[in-house]
C-alpha cells in the first residue's frame, strides 16, 4: 500500500476508536471491539471487521450481502476504503467525523457494462400492489415489491432502474429479474433472491483466498485489474414488447458497438433454427443500435432471440422475447 493509503487507514482507525470510546457509538458506527476484531470466513477465505462488519451484521448479513469475496482495500480511483461481497460493495465515508458505510451502485454499473440504457415508463398513480418511483421512472410490484419493502427498501437496494424482465442465466434457466440501483432481484420459483453482482464485478486480483488466523493489519492496495476477464462476455439488449403475438413489429435496442460499424442480425427460433434478417444495420455515433423487425403471422410460439454482432468489434448482443398465440 502507498503512503497515502497507510495514512488514510491510520486516520480512519483512530477516528473510529476515539468516537466509540469517548463519545459512544451511534447506530451506523461499529462497536469498539468490532474495530479491532476481524472474523475469517472459510467459505470464501476472506476477513471482515471494523465498520464493515458492524454494518453487515446489522443489515441482514449473509442473507442480504453474501460472504466477503475480497478483503478491505484502497480503491485506486478515489482512495476510498472498500470491500466486495457476493451481492454488494461496501464503501467507507467519513462524514462529520463519523464512519458511514455506503453501498456501491452495482445494479447501475452492471447495466452500464452490458451497454443497457432502459427507458423509463409512463407515470401512474401508485397502488397497494404496484408503486411508481418518479426518481427513476420505474415501478416495483408483487413479490419484488414485498421483498424490497421487507429488507431495507431504498437504503439497501436503491430505487428500481428497470421493470421486470426475463433473462437467461449461465445455467440455461430463464428467470424473471428486476434491477435496482444497488442490486438485481431474481425470482427463483416462488422465492426472491438477490443476484451475485458483487461476484461478477469484484477485481479478480483481490478475490484469491487468504489463509486463516492471519488477518491483514492494514488494507491492501487495489493493484492492477487490467488482466481480469470481461465480466460480461455476452451482452443483453432490449426487445420491446417482450411478449407479443406472431406477426408483430418489434424493436431491438443494443449498445456498446464501435460507432459506425456494420451489425449483422439474425433470429434464433424456438426450434433452434436460425433466420437471417435480410439486411444489416449500422451503429450510431454513440455505438447504439435501434432497429425494427417483424415476425411472421405463421411463426411458432415460444422463446425467441435476436442477435446483433458487430462485424469489426465482434461484440454480440442478444435480445430475448416471447411469441404467444
């Protein structure tokens, strides 16, 4: 760790200990013994202590945040003390001489990496079953609304930044998901779970496990993450409307291409056959693609997808949709 990082760690530790021993601990601040005690998680091989441990324990622990998957480190970009968990990133701020733990905007960052920009919906009056958020122009309803309200709401998850949608997961399963500023909620059968976005976005050089009984005496430096693999090898675009009848005109929105590059397009049908679209498209100046296409009145029902692949970049964006009779 560089000299400025060591100074920050000594200053933060000193502030925390003085506050807790001389002033008394307000709700958001760690207990004095927590500041000095680091707990080892053999599940992932990482330690948790201090203000981060206190916040983790008070706000749902493993059920909400998962296990730590890095140790504390000093982030290169802004010098903050941060730590990744399976479903979250903790960031330490000092406000009025108090340690305040903030949660990283993993939901927003994940969608940005995927190249998604999700259009807000039209406003509507909130009801007991569905609530509209003018702050982001999106709503939450049903099982996701109940889970959001029961487990911390805006303070833990942030506002919704998408509506419900269906996504294919690496195991091949299709699940209903919804993105919030800090998390992705997922419907697994009748259960709502929090997606493991922290595990996707954590710097790979900091995730290897540490040995037990040897907690770090100071936070690590972040190091170099340039050798980490692309966390999102296949991006997902948006097809609208996602559920539709045969013969419908649909829209496909995708992002992240090289400005001006040619995009080849094809459809994957429910029977695993492929239909090339009779034209190519060109990415706009911001690397975005927005096209219209049509299914046939005789097309079969089921899960479809449209794929747009950049001829130069080889970037492949997939949009999933469903034809229903």
